[in-house]
């Protein structure tokens, strides 16, 4: 994966250029890796892109959202910017907080 240097987040993963399958595989791998490190102020930024160069639009973005929903994870999304933020301090299990 390509990791960005964004000090606001504990982990930042850039999924540009990934297929849906590869993005989910990398997300799962990273979630397993960081799970012991998660504290109450932990956060992860997932940059999936807006799908400008994809035939089907933001397919990786939608796939990542579906994966998070499947596991009941709360996240903040900003589809206009093409990223999703997962925080350990999410207020409600499975809540999606839109930020546009």
C-alpha cells in the first residue's frame, strides 16, 4: 500500500490504483496489523479516490464502505474528497457520519 504522511491520523492508506479485491485484501491486512495498537484516540484515513478515472465511478470507495458496513464499523465519509475516516472514538456502533 501507499502510506501518506498525514500526522492527524495514526494510519493513512492510499488505495489509488487498487482493484476492489486488492483494496479489501489490503484493508483486512492492515486492520489485523493495527488492531492491537488501537486506543481511544486512534484514527485511520482511507483514501479511495472519487472514481474519476474508473468506468464504474468510485468502485473502490464503495467497496471499502461496504466492507466497513459489513463489519458494523463507524466511519466518517467525504466522497467529494474521496476518503473515509475510521475512528476508535466513533459514538455509535455502525453509524456513518457524512462530512461533505
